[in-house]
C-alpha cells in the first residue's frame, strides 16, 4: 500500500517516464523520411512499427487525458457544484461565440491565403472561427485583468 508521502514521488516518476517515452517516440518519427523522399519510402515508414508506436502512444495519452478530465469534472460537480456550473456556463459561452463566428464565415479561401498545400474552405472557416474565438477570450481576459482592480478600488 502506498502512503500519502510517496504519492508525489510516484507521480513525478510517472510524469518523467511518460515524457521520456513521448520524446523517444518523437525522435522515431522525426528520424523518418521527409516529404521530399520517394512515395514508396514514405508509405513504408507510414506502415512501420515506429509510426504505429508513436500513434498508439498518442492515442493512449489523449484517451487517458479525456478520462481523467471527465473524472475530475464529475468529482468537481459533486463537491463544488456552484463553481462547476459557472465553468460550464463559461464553456457554453465560448461555444456560442465560436458558432457565431463559424456561421458568419470568412472571405478567406485557400487560394487567397496563398497556402503551399491547399485545404478545403471548411478548414479555413473552422480555423478562422477558432482563432477569432481565442481572440475574444484573450480580450475578455485582459479586460478583466485591467477593469476588475479598478472596480475593486472604487468599491472600497
């Protein structure tokens, strides 16, 4: 049985191990052929064990992250429901802002952006909506950092 004193040590060892494996798999992928190689070489690498290890490791890490996030969310919902509901409202507000930008569309196209590798207009619209949503979130965050201390100053 693990004592509470050993949990941080165990978690640090786990983090270092997962990070080390991630770096190792990155080197395996980076060491592979680049896009200028012959198509046969690229396809052979795509089907290789090196690439499969990296892909399955990434899928495992992402899946574990999603499970842990959902578990954390459920625990938070049970223990601190008011704060969790406020967080859900914030996430829904960001979703509404994203959908508004997505539905508004963009005048950019793959051709007007002069992309080396063309993409579909759906990718351009989705990316633009995401970037604008991040911009709104950053603006709201900076505004809160600047405005709330001023409001609190006058409340006193």
